[in-house]
């Protein structure tokens, strides 16, 4: 068993620290990532629209959840890019591949979101 991390706390102190870290991460990503800002603005429009257009709780959850999944994956992609850049800023095939894979995950999430919206909403107009 590995020794406990000196950076981990427990109880309510841990929860408050985790919240503080999460908010700091969101602020940093919002400041530095234009893609996250674009997805955030899109979410500001689509979340209320999804709540309004969904016929029931399941549809609302699908529409809203698929929208929220996009910035979640964008944050994970950004964290991966930061970690790769922390290791080295030199061009490296594996570093490039890691970043491309993160970008592909964001693309697939965007496509999934579009597919869910189409499957939920198109039957109304066909």
C-alpha cells in the first residue's frame, strides 16, 4: 500500500478543498480555452432549449446531459494537453497523438450530442 498523500485531507475540509480546486480549474479553463467558452455559450442556449423542447424527464435529461457532456470532455482534453505540455513542449509523435486523441474525444462528444438532439426532436417534424 502506498503512503498517504500529504495533499489529501478528509471530511468537510476535503470537500471544501475539492470545490475550491474545481472552481479554480473552471476559471482557468474559461480564461485560456476559447473552445470551452464557445461550448459554454452554446450550452447557455441549448440547456434551456432542451428543457423546453423535451416532452418528459427522459428527453430533457438526454438533451441537457448530452450538452453538458461536451464541456466535460473538453475539460478532460484540456487537462491532458496541459499534462503533455508540462512534460515537454518539444514536438513528439506520442505527445501529438495524445493531443489528437483528446481532440477526437471532443469531436465524438459533439457528434453524439447532435445525434441525440436529432433522434429526440426530428420525429416531431417527420
